[in-house]
C-alpha cells in the first residue's frame, strides 16, 4: 500500500511539474524572452546562494551529530598502536581538504550568484593569467607533497613485518564461505604446515598431521589477545577472496587463496577499557535491545569485531567473530584452558596418521590398543 | 535565450552563410553524395544509420534506457538496505523467485544472491553502458565532426558498427538478468576466484559467461568508436582548425578515446584469461582452492594478477567517464557565462596530465589486496599528483564564471553542479589515495560516497549539461527550462542527501556490499541514516522521470529553434542549418579563423570561430 502510494505520488509530482513547465513556457511567450530570462537568472542566483549556505550547514551539522558514532571521534579512538597515527593522518587531511572544500564551494556559488545574468552587464574578457595558474598549481603541489610524505612514512612503518629477534604473538585467520576459522600456534609458538588437498570436514584447514608443529595448534572460536603485545596475523583464504577487517584496530588485509598475507599490530586497549570509554557518552547508555527494558546498556555489551571486507558471495555480510583484548594474565590463563585441536578431534580417529601409535611423550596407558595400524 | 545571435547581425562579416561561402573549403561533398544513398529509407536513416548525429542519438537513448534499468536496480537494493524489515512481496511479480515469501508472516525478502546481483549489475551497467557509451559515445559522435568541421566521422561504417556492438553487449547483458542461476553477482570488478567458480556463487555460472561475452562486445564497440574519434580529430579538422583552436570538448573526447584505446584491450586480455580458467582448466588466476567440498586442481595462478589487469583499465576508465563531462562543462560554462574559458592551455595540459597519470595509478585500488606494500609507495605518489591538475581545472572553472554574465539555463546549472560535485568527490580521493588512510577506508561506504559523487553524480551532471545544451542541435527544439530547473534542484539536493551521509558510514567502518548491517554491533547503529538515504534515492529517481518526460516531450512538442545559434556560441556546430543535413553543411565546410572562446572580446558579445581576425588582432589559439 505504501509502495502504491509512493508511486502515485511520484507520478502526480511529475504531472504537476510538466504542467508548470507548460505554463511557464506560455508565460515566457507573453512576457518576452529577455525579461523572463532576467527574472529566472535573478531567482536562480539567489537559490544558488541559499543552497551553498544550507549545504555547508548541513555538512557541519551532520558531522557533529554523528561524531560519537564514528571511529576516530568521540569515544572511538583507535584500539591499536598504529591506529591513532592513521587517525591523526585522516584528521590532518580533513583539515586541509576541509579548508579547500569550504573556500571553493563558497567561491563557486557566490560567483554564480554575483555574476548572474543581468541586462546591460558586460562580461569581462580575461582568457588567462599565468601567475594565477602557477599559484594554483604550486600550492596544491606543496600540500600534496606534505600529505604524501607523512602518509608514506606512516604506511611503511605500519606495514613492516616482524623484525628479527622481536617478540610477538602469531595467530592465523582463514576466511571461507562464510566464516573465519582461527588458529593459534599452541605452546611451541609455531603454526604447523597446511596443504589444501588435505582439507575435509574434520580437518578444515588442511593441516598436515604428520607435522608435529600441528599437534598443539588451537582452533578457538574467538580471537583473544593480550594488550600491548605485538601480534602478527597470518591471513589466508580457502576458497575465494576475503578480507580480514578489524575496524577498531584500523586493520584490513585481503585473504587470498594460495597466498598468505599478514598484518602486524599491537592492541592498545582492552575490551574493558574500551567499554569504560563508551560508558562516558550518553549515546551508549541506550538499551542494547530496545525491545527488552532489562537489557544491558550498549556500552556494557560492546565487543571488538572481525568482519569480512571483500565481497565473497551471498553470505559476505555475516562473517563475524568476536575479538577480545585482555590483560597479559588473563590471556595466559585463557590460553592454558584451550585444548589442541589435534588432541581433541583428530587423535586416534581414522584421520590420525598415528592412530594407535604412541606419540613421543605420550604415556602408554592413554593409547587405546595395540592393533597394527600404521601411519598413512 | 535567443538574444546574442539575433542582435549581432549588423556587420556583414557576421553573416554565417557569407563567411562560409567566402572563406570556406569546398570538398565537393554534395557532388559525390548525390541523392544521399546513406539515408534513402527508414532503415538506413534510423536504424543502421551511418550519420554521426543519428548514431549519437542512438547512443543517448540506449544509454538512457540502461540508466533507468541501473537506477531501478539501485532502488531495489536501497529498499533492502533502508528498510530490511519491510516486505518486498510486491516485487514478486517482477523478481519472481528472488523474493522469498515467508509462509507465516507473508513477508517478502530479497534473496541475498540477488541483492549482490543487483549491486553488480548496477555497477556494470552504469559504469560501462551509461557513463561510457551513453556519455562519451553520445557526445563524441555528435560533437567531434560538428566542432572540428568535418562532414562525418572518418569511417561512418565503423561508427555504425560501434553502436551495434554496444547494442549487442546490452542485449547479452539483458538476457543474463533472466537466467535461472541469476546474473553475475560478484561485484562489477569481477574478481576471481569468486567470478571463476560457479561453486562459489550461483551468478558465476551462466551469468558470468554472459557478462564476459557482453563486455567483450562492449570493448569492441569502444575500440571501433575510439579509432574513429582519434582519426577524425587528427585528420578531418577543417581549414584553420589547428589543435590549439579545438574547443575543450574535443580535447576531452580525444584524450578519452586515446585512454580507451590503450586500456580496454588490457581488460579484454584479463577477460580471456578468466574465460580460459573457467572453461579450459588453466590456472592464471586460481591457486590452492577448496570449494564446494572439493579441492580443485588449479595451482600456481594468482588472483592478484587479474586485479592488475582489471585496474589497468579500471582506473583510466574513471577518467574515460569524467573527461568528457569535464569537456562538456568547460564549454557550457564558458558559453553561458559569456566569457572565454579561463586558462585554455592550462586546461588542455591538465587533461593531458590527467590522461597520462591515469595509467600509472591503478594499484591504488589494491593497497589492501596483498601486493607488496613497498609497491604501493609509487602508486600513492602518482595518485596524489593527480590532485594537482584536477585542482587547476577546478580553479579555472571557478575563474571562468568570475566576472561573467551568467545565463542560468539548465545546462549552466548542471555545469555549476558538476564543479561542486567534482570538488566534493575529488577531495575525498585525497584520503583514499593515501595508502595509510586507505587501510581503514578501503571498501567502506567512504569509497562508495567518493566515487559516486566524483564519477557517478558528476559525470551524470556533465551528461545532463550536455543534453540540455545540445538538445536543439540534436532535435531542433529546446527542452523545457522549468522542468529542467526542477530536475536540477531535485537532483543536486537529492544526490548530496544520498551520498554525503555515506561518508559517515564509511568513517564508522561500515563495509560496502553488505546485504544487512545487523550482524555486527559496530555497523548497526545507522538504520535512520540508511532510511534517509533510501528515501533520498527514491526522490532522485523521481526527478529523473521528470527529465525523461521532458526529453521525450520536447522531441515532439518542445519550443522550436528559430535561429541557428540560439546561445550566441562560437563553435562550428552552431553554423550549421537548424535542420542539420547529412554532411552537416549544405555547401562548403566553414574555415576556422580563431580559437573557440572569443566571448566578450573587444566589446563584442561573441565572435564565432569562422570570423576572420581583424588586422593586428591577437588570436589565443595559435
């Protein structure tokens, strides 16, 4: 019904505008073209002036209105060490472009208004002015040079891989249609090798179980990381392109099948810290579930999120994982509670190449029986 | 309007026919074309026409058809984004199985596959069929022969083929909309592996095959057109028309054609490799893939290679779209301000600079694609350098209207609107071109806002300016000015209402190409804004209905053109008779004596290009 009404409205408006168009054409004929043009120029000139004023007010007003919902503003400071640097780069660029934006828009519309066609006015004949051309070539060039240099400086630092001898936590995220599969290296600190040919329902990442580095690898359902420690995310994809996107950490990198990528970052705020920041703003006092009056306020249920930012098919919009940043102690505790995937899901099943065979360090009584299975 | 030309008739040297007769060039055209075999019947006149003016109209009207289709698609997915809980059951008769109706509630939901198909088709159609063919195809065809003083294109036959290849491309794409597996749904950039694997997306089956065939036809069309435009500009300029006397429109079309000729073949090579991967089992773009419960045999390829090939076209493509609009706006602003375009040579050099730079910035679309971060350094530098010639153009347009006596025709208004949009959209490019900022902004709504404003809305504004301005040249009648102004204000305000808020979505990190936002707490706070955007989109579409009604009504009922130069413009197309014949000028071809922008010179309202220089008079175009 609303739709029909909307369509009817649009048709009606069209008819009205057509009729007005016809009438004004007739009026123009009666009044004389020249005079009609004068009146129209005058009116349009004032419209243009009103427009630019209203437009700039709308731009600034809406920005202020949405400030606390945008990353980098209000409570949404970056939650990673490099993020605040990118945010300030954004703001510096916003400062320069904002000045240019306001000045050029005002000049454009003000000149249009000021020099609206009037009877008897002669237009100036100024075909060119090389001095002006030089000025407005050099000034943007200087500003661009400044932005390029500060941008590239930040870029090369942010994108640098782990240096030799640096301490870091390595995790792996694998995108597939339509979720993320996470892997932690376990106590040995090393991720085991993978082969896409080995992938099946029990072995979602195609880990090679003959590689003992795989035995202690963890497959948690959320990303948990210690605050203040360097993290290297190894990013891979199983089927099509995905993109590992952590908005709060200003982190984004494509996941490419057959070509692991990486991103190095340092979380700087725990989830709890971030929630505390949010709690200071009234926008986040609202109920998280407006239908349920007993639900927690928004700030209390806040979580960092992992999303997909490269179109990967019909479920692209749903690849969510929660990211929790915790203190070093909590992290160690959480890590110790995780069970290696091999031990819980693979060991002594038909998937296990060492089915029935004792692994080094394994006590004899844990082995099921002594049948003569051999590694495949 | 019809003021200038009527008034300045007194001196004999301003009589167009006499000037053409006295100085013009006689190519004996009409002796060779006795009886005009090219336009002897209905088919050769209106369908398989070889006349550039008819082909221009064919491009324009086909482009408008596709604009309506592409626009309607955007309305459907905007309804989904703005009102995800509202029932779309009423679309069931049109969309069929892509609307699933909940048996209990009767709620109709758009299938996510089809949402992505709509997004993909919207992009493909608007970028290629509307803003490339509909814009450059229309105005290059109409204006190049008329403004350089040629009888027609260098090869009218290839020109006709160019249109019909475009038509076939459209036909194939149109068919793909009705496949049971749906049209292609992997984004207009068609990145493999998604576009290569039917297992990964149903649209990547038959839909993608037709998409590839369609766009291959399309590239043939662009190349045939481009060869023609370049040859015509270089070889068929009339006597006296040196390159520095070309109107900026022609410079823009010329550089556009060169860009197309150099970049589209690279796209096709990418398409062919993709076709091989899809059908012959090669692995150019595929490597180590497990999909649909199966490990594929493809190893050793790189999906990133496709991205390089695609964006090697893809980036020049945005200039292929915007340069013609820039050319049109330069001409329109100058004519209606009654002032020469400011800094003509700076404008030409900035077109050339933009054209050149457009070939060495393509990887700025790929900062976060996994290419070596070191490579990005070069692309950041060249990308941000483009801001300099762009800024030069903006300042020159603003200075062009400074001190003018502006007639606010609909064309001039869209010209001003174009500059405003180009500023707003161009400035956000400075954020995105800087790789460090792009880490956060890449593939968010910030990008959507940026490119829609700078190459979507701005290019459309250029197109509208051109249509309103040259409509009398195409159809011998004027479009209705009041409806034109309503169209302008509705579109201007509406377009900003749609795309300005998207910057905030992007700054909040909301990714583009999301079917719903409520899976994520981070992205789900903007339902009011999304509703606002959707309502604005519907209003803007309604404004385009007014344009279309105005367009077709004016073809038959518009105010008739009574003088051959209604705007008092200097360029050659206004020296042709009101009813332009095949061959454009009934007798000799006019000779050009001066540059195209002598407006207000020496107290004259305007001095046509065919008026000889007075003794000792300095000409800007030499």
